[in-house]
């Protein structure tokens, strides 16, 4: 389970030009795998348990 925080690679309205009307991207998750928070922690953060 990966937490999507401020440092997670993503496209947002504030970082693309107004002329972009559609976009698609792929990310390399290999560098992010060390940040795995696990299922239990993810469920706690979602207040599911």
C-alpha cells in the first residue's frame, strides 16, 4: 500500500498549462516500494479499523 502524499508523482491542475485538456501518465513505482505502509496502516488512516 502506497500513501499518496505531497511527494507522490502526479499531475495536477496547478502544474500543467491551461491548454492541456487530457493527459495520461505512468509512474515507476520501484523507488516508492520502500515507502509501503501496509494494509493495516492504510486501513487505520482511512479510519476503517
